[in-house]
């Protein structure tokens, strides 16, 4: 699993965080958040994904941002009893991420990102619209067919490749978790069950 942050809309108050499974290319989450700088916000997406599946992937890769620290710790905690190559502290790996670029609305003077009223108005007007579009992108991506390519990617539908890896002669790289461990991490984050 690779957790990513899309910061192109961040200057407008709309940071997006997501995660994708490296093998199946299934989008595990794609969420709009008020702030992706707080480790608790990012970890909330991770724990909701893990709780929803009842398992975590063997390896989590993130960039070196401080927002990923809690999520990295949870991954290592969940995998502490594994007997494989990616058990314990090896269950998380830091990597680099591409640099973010400044958008034009701010530099053109059309938006004052220091103005709390403008930023709140943007959030109130566009948060639901943007999250709805992100949900549509996630649904479409996870159910479309990826064709064979010369880049070594496995063809198939991301949902099928993720949930039924044996159909493509792949190894299931998910680690089944005890609900007790998930509950402990949810309590740590004060996540309300839905």
C-alpha cells in the first residue's frame, strides 16, 4: 500500500489524501480533509480502511512527512507478530514524493489564503462536491479493467485483483488482524464507529 497526499488544492483549503494497493492498483481511500498535516487525520483514513477490511497489507509506503508518523506506527504495531520479511518495523517504509507546485489563483491575487472567511466559504461551497467527485473516481477506477501493458503491470479489475489475488496467480499480501488490535488503535484516535 502506498499512502499519498495530493496538495494541488491545498492552498485553497482542500488537501486530498489517498492510498493505493501497489499490486492491484485498487484505490483504498481517496478523501478530502480539512488538514492533512495532522497525523491523526491521516491515521483515521488508514484505520477506517483496516477496520473495513479486517486486515492490513504487509507493507505500507509513505513519504517522510510528519503527518504519516501515527499511520506508520499503527502499521508496525499491526504487523509486530508477523513471521515474514515485512514483520514489525519493516512493515513500513519511507520514500520520496514529488515536489508540490504553487497554483495560479493565489499568485494571481484572486484568493487570499490568509483570509479565514474566504477559506471557510470555499470549504462550505465545495467540500461535498469535491468529495462526491473523489468517491466517483475511486468507484470508477476500482471497477474498470486495466489492460496488459509492456510495463509489467498485471491486467485485470483492481477490485478483483485486490480481493481475489489467487485468480491471477498472485500471493495474497493482506494480513488478517484481530479486532482487539483495531479497537485499540480506534480508541487511540477517538474514531467513532459508524
